[in-house]
């Protein structure tokens, strides 16, 4: 088992207090100067977090092992394999190298460097792992000539919340850096995903007919993607006074008449008026067929074609069925672009002229979606619900949003406010206060009370409580809170370092 230096120090303090209280004499002794000279270092790069503690370093003496913790920031999991090289460059330019072939346990590399001379060394760590390879510049490390050279330390600042790397690695845990952003004011609202105009069509039978099995067994089913013009069904029209077959036969006869008129006119055997009449009659008949969706050259069967590209939502087609003109056979929805209809409380109606967009989540998901365009703002307040509708367009190329989904989100208003922002997921409500947990070291956290500004659902402006560049816990904050209770209990009995 690998023990942390500060917990080891705390244990010595607790045991010493116990021995003194029980009159146990001086069997347990510790040099306070030695115990409190463990230096802690935490460095975040784009890809990795480095955290380690080490005691005071003395020329020519082997130090107790350093537990170097390395976390892959792409997954927030420990670096489980690979080699770590520590390169110390001394004041005279000479280099001392300490290599660790593999981690003692996932994420923890044990190094015990021995530096030959006193002075200031520059430390660089090279990680070479199948997970990632990177160089980490640690900075200056001071090596003392003797134990008497250790500086007198001032009283330490109050301890934060201790949450060990092993605890972080065992749960879903992430942090994010507070950064400067422009975030607009917003209004909370609920809504629903609806199809855009033209994005949902119902396809009905334009003529009476039969659904013959041999022509329709392989036709599209619900959930299947169709392209505009794809055949959805083939109907065999049935007889009647205005039967489709009669219209097709009439069109074919007029086409022959028009072709004959063309030839006769070319021979100057008929006047131009006869040719014009033949062409007009053919055009009128073809227009009538086109009005019901007939395809030229399809013969006496009627192919029912998709008017848009999209996904088949409903299919009301039964083999052998006789359908009548106007009967619903298919509905198709194009999900690539959808609309979000939000219902805004009436007392916010005066702010709707400032609406610029929206962010929202849908039921069953924590993903935040963003609108791409404001479509319309309602001008009439619903008397029963006391809300005003507003419609926004949402890009849905990945088709994760479904028509009819309920949404909860924020309507963004006006010009954004610029300031330090943290992910909204890092903001917690505790005892009526907005708080966040800030990682001030690899295993040390602080609970901060926040003064909040506007939020767009993804980022929230923080006016006080967090500085730009600090790291806040976005996932796993509850476990840090629980750890704070343990830390408080420990501090009641011993001063932890």
C-alpha cells in the first residue's frame, strides 16, 4: 500500500497526542521540522495532470520514494502503463536522471532520486506510455547541504478538503478550467421538439385502388429512410366514372393525336390552329394527372411516391387492401432540422424582443443542445396557460432529437456579459447557496460560495468565488462534499497536514 505523506504526518500527530494524553511517555517522537517539509506539486497540461509530494532534499542522500501520480485528462483515469523519466539539471549544468520502468500501481510511479550537490535543480519529467507521451516541465527543486539548512516555515494555511487520487480514479470525475467568456442573460422555459414547416408530410391515396401484394411487399416500413421520389406503394386503380385507367387511356390517345398533328402540320396538311388545339388538350390532361401525383409513362398502375426525403413515421398499408381516394397511407418526417417550441411565461413577454437563441436539454439526456436560428415570436398570450410561444430552429443532423420530445432550457436574451465563467454543471445548490468545489491541488479541494451572473445553460458567469484559471469540479462534486465531512471530523481531533 502506498501512503500519502500528509496522511502519514497526520497519523504521527494523532498518535503523539494519544500517547501524551495516556501518560505513555516519549516512545513516539517526530521532528516537526522534518514532518512539515513535504512539498506538494500539481501541474496540469492539456493532456495530463501531475501530482506528487516530496520531503526536503539533501545533497548526496537518497530520499524516501516519491509517489508521482499521473492522470490522463482525456479520460480522468490513471496512466496505467509506460515509463517515467525524471531529469534534474543542476546549477552547473550537469544532469541527473532517475528512470521508473513502470507504475507501481495504476497511475502511481515510485521514484527515489538522489542528487549529488546542493543548489537549485530544474526538473523535467518525460512520460512515455501507450496511453500518451508528453514532457512536463516541473520547475525548480531545491537541494540543501544539510538538515540544518531547512528554512523555518510559517504557519500553514488551513487545510482544504482531502480527496485522494485513488478516490477520484474510482468514480466518474472531471474538472474544468474557469475562463473568460461572454454569456448572455437568459429565461428558463419548457418546450417541445416539433417538425419544421414542410418537415412532416402525410401521403394519401389520390385514387381508389387495390394494394396488390406482389407489387408492395418490399415497400418502405416505419423507421426506414426514403429519398424524394422513392416509390412508397403501387396501387392498382379500380373502375369508376372518373377511373384513373380512363384518364391514362385518354392521355395516351391525346399524345398520339398531338404527334399526328405535328407530322401533318410539317407537311402543311393542317392549319396551325389544329396543332395548337391538340397540344393544349394533351397539356390539360397531363396537368390533371400530375395533380394527383401520376408519373408519366407509369402505365395503368399508380405509383405513390415520397414527396420529401425523410424517415417513414407511419405506414397504413395492408396487403390486398382496397383504399379510397384521400385515405392516409404514409407519413414521413425529415428529422435533419427540427424546431423547438418554447412556452415563455407571460410576465417575460416584454423581454422577447431581445431573444437571440436558446440552449436546452431533452428528457432522458444531460446533453445541452443549441438553437441555430430564431424562427418566430408569438404575439398573442395564451389565456389559459399565460404563456407566449417562441419557435427556434435546431440542427439535428445526428438525428438524436425526436419529434415530440419534451425540453427544458434557457431562452437567451440580449448582449452577453463578459467575465469569468465556469461550466454550469460545476454550480451546486447547498443550503440555499450557490457553491462550487475548486481543485487547488492534486488531492486538495475548497468549497467556494459563488455570486453568479447570467447563464446560457452550458457556462455561467461567476462574479465572485472563483478566479480565471482555477479548476472546478464538474463531475463528482457530491463525493468531494462527502469527503469534506470526513476532513472536518479529522480536523476536530488532529491538525492535518
